[in-house]
């Protein structure tokens, strides 16, 4: 007899990379996770009728809208999934909260802390479930790192270092703005690599290592002007192409972060290393199913870095997938996030990271940008 699941009707706003990743997760979650709720792809929304219709037909959405306000007004929508440029997050999220909708929002939360604070206040006033798509928390190896740290295996933490390197904007003829390249437009993105790539690094760091108290940053925009897709004119580039910063953490550890879109040869090199009193951890997105671990307490004749293949049924999330030894990939992190959201909904809890949790990452991003502008250490509020 088939399980009787409670439908949760999803309204997707946006149809790009993340729209596809999220839609795939909604399709897969009930095949692998025993949760009470079943996502129903009720409506997809974008300004282009032709493009959103093609997206809806491919992914199985029942209907389409070309105005996000109409989608939010619909009584048959339970969850609003926001997969649009950053400058639209706040207006949509606040309206959705006021309409009593649950909200899943792409990262970063907002354009800045002030905007993010309004979003937090809106969802908390409405009492609606909310979550931000910082999906790297749900990589099993990263979740395992969290488990090992929380168990005290590393002891006192001394250092946290992270980097996220890409190379896709080196060409000076690449335009800015528009549907495909809004991340290069300051007015749509709010910042460059700080809000796009470093936001992931910061969220993971806050989750694994605790609050960041102070930062000292530098940024650079290597290509000062680019043709704008929408206006056809050569316009100043306002985003940061690269950013590096030092940080002091509340637990007494020191941290370094680096991100750039000008590291030739790197498409998505995200790594972090944590050095503790007793042990160290290292993780690499390019080898995401492995966690490297060194424990000084091992007997000296066998002491060394071990390479943990995170694929056993006792490892985070893996009991829901294949037999031990078979790895999973990037898309599964979104399935895990949907599963955690639905599980929390069943328990009457909030799945992390909530809007309020993601606001802490926004505060660090803002402090980083302020430090880069002023050339001074800046306290994170």
C-alpha cells in the first residue's frame, strides 16, 4: 500500500541553475527519505512566458505565472522558492511572509544586512517556516566534519582557512548584467565574490567554528568597465572580482578567507582546513565525498593524514542512498536540504539555516566590504 503523504505545493520563482537544482530535489526527496510531506510542483514563475513554460514542461510544474505577485496571492501555493537575483529577494520574501507562505530563499539572504533584517522580521512576525539554500552544509563529508568537531575530537581550534576559486570572468569582453550575467552587475548582485562565493565559505565557517568577531579585508576589481547587456553601453564595474580577508573568531581561533573569479584553471575550487589542538580536518569540493583527517593522538608509527571515504551507511545521509562504498554528488545536497526542511516541518521546528541564521553571514559579508573600503579592521555586529 502506497504511503499517504501530505502534499506541500511549491511555487518556484526563477528557472536558472538553482531553479533546476531545487526542482530536481523536490522530485527525488520522497523516493529516498521517509518524510510525511510530498512536494508538489504547483507553479513556476518568471517574466518570460516562453522560457517559464519550457521550464515548467521540462520539470513537471502544473502551471506558470509571469508575475511573482500573482503566484504569492494564489491560495494553492504553500511554499515559495526564491531563485532570482539578489536584489529581488527582500521584496518577494517579505510579501510571501505577509501572505503566510513558507519560504526557501537562495543565498545570500539579501543585498545587505539592513535588507536582511527586514526579511527576518517579516518571517518571524508571520511565524512561517523559512530556510536559506546554503547547501554545502549538506555535503556528507562536511556534515561529518561538523560531527567530529562537536564531539571534541579536534580539541581547541587554532586556525580556520577557506578559499573558493573560479576563473570564468577573466575575459574583459564578457558583458555584465542581464539574465545570464547579473552576478557581474552591482545593482542586481549587491557585491561580487563576497556575496556569491565567500558567503558559502562564511556560512560553513560559522556553522563549524562559531561566530566571527572582526575582519580585515582587501578587494580588487580587475576589469574596471564592461558592456552592459541591457543598455549596450560600456559601464563601470562595481562588484569585487577578488576578495581576501583575515578574521578573529569568538573561540579564539584565527581565520583566513580568499575568493576570486580570476584563478585560471579553477572552475569551483572550494576548500577548507581546520587545525585544532589534537587533530585537523581538510575538505575539497572537487573531491567532496572524502574528508581528510589527522589525529596527533594516533600511535606514532601509524600517525598521518587519513583519507576518509564518506560513503558508509553510518556517515551522514548515506543510509538513504546506495550500498556502502558508492558515492553521491553535488545535486544530492539539495535533496538533503529539502528532506531536512520537510522533516523539521513535521516536527514543528525550523530547519537550518533560517533567515536569522543566514543574517549572521550577511553581517560578516558587510563587514568585509566595509573593511576593504576603509582599509581598517571592522567589528562584526
